[in-house]
C-alpha cells in the first residue's frame, strides 16, 4: 500500500530533523500534531539540499545537486518519488499549494553555495537570504495558515523576517566554520579577519530588526503553530544575546551554543508565556 510508503517517508523526514537540529526538532514538537509532520517534511528537503553543497566535499557536488534537482522536479510533477525525503516534501507541497517559485528560489540560493564564496553588495546578500531563508519561512507559513490566502498575505513579511533572523544568527554563530571550512563570508562589507565590536554590533542590530518584525507575525499565528514558532524564536533570540555578549575574537575562533539545560529552561518559560497569553 502506498500509505505505508508515505508513512515511511514522513518518518525519514522526522529522523532527518531530529538528527541534524535538536533545537528545530524541539520547536517542531511544540506544534500541533495536525501540522507537525509537514514541517518535518519541509525541513528534510531543505536539509538534504544544504548538505550536498556544504558537506559532500569528497564527491562531485554539482553533479549530485543536479541529480537532486531533477528528482525534485520529477517528484513535484508526478506526486511520488522513491527518494523518501522528496516523496514526503511533494506531499506537503501539494497539500498546501506551496508556490513553485519559493522552491525555485531556494534551489537557486543553494546552487550559489556551490561556487560563490563572497557577497560584495547588499543586493547579492539579500537575494541569497531570500532564497536560503525567507522562502523557508514562507513555506512553513503556508502550512501554519492551512491554505488561508488572506492570512498568508497578511503574515508574509513577518515570516520572511523571521526566516532572515534565524539564518543570520546561524551565519554569525558559524563564522569560523563557514570561513575556514568553506571559505565563505556572507555579510557584505565585513572583513571577518578584522571583525570588531562595531561591525559585529551592526550585524546584531540588523538581526534585532528582523526579530522585531518577525515577532509581530508570531502573535497573529493560529494556535496550532504559535507555541512552536515562539519556542524557536526564543531559542534564536537567546543565541543572538549570547553572540552579542561574546567578544569578536571568540566568535571567530569558537562556535557559540545554547546549552541543553538553557534550551529546556527557554521551553518552560515559553510555555508559561503562551499559556498566560503573553504571546
């Protein structure tokens, strides 16, 4: 029965989420069970594409990416794939009528990671952020509003801003790995070899602006999604606060983390705020 294969596919996407990001997996668990699997399905898809360009250094990455993209388009067209990650994603794609241009923009940004290592202008940077982060926020928003087009249009900008904030926090946290391991620098007009408090604070303030816009959308989300998204917001905001307090030299030489005990503390506080309707 195809239902068995589909359930196996959904389980694979959940495993990918839990294996690659304990923080995102924890936040996803706080979503309603009616939408949780669909967020796993989106994460599994974007994670696999990202892994190809970021970690498969001993293989022909461009060839692998081309094959993955062809399989993706075939899955979306035929509504099935023997790749369980793509099979689960196509299910969510069709269920919530995710616009194809969001998927295309994401794949465009991932392809840029195959060869582009620096972003010299704000326009280049924004274009990359849109495809690598904003559209993921928009895909998830399609799930959160369950096809309500009016709600989707009203919350598009906050969803994009929150996606941007999460991605930029990751960039700031991963400066060392991106620069030394992948020779990439994402922030334009920033010399990472000479990162100082002024340039770091410029980045932090940019992210704080994104968080402010993103939070305005969280409070308007349906109850099925609000607590889970708020949990993710609190985690990334806490990580940004730690980065804000960390000297630039340390950011360049170590990966800043939020310990598990703090993650669970944030979860508890988020739950209290949610139940008291402070969100």
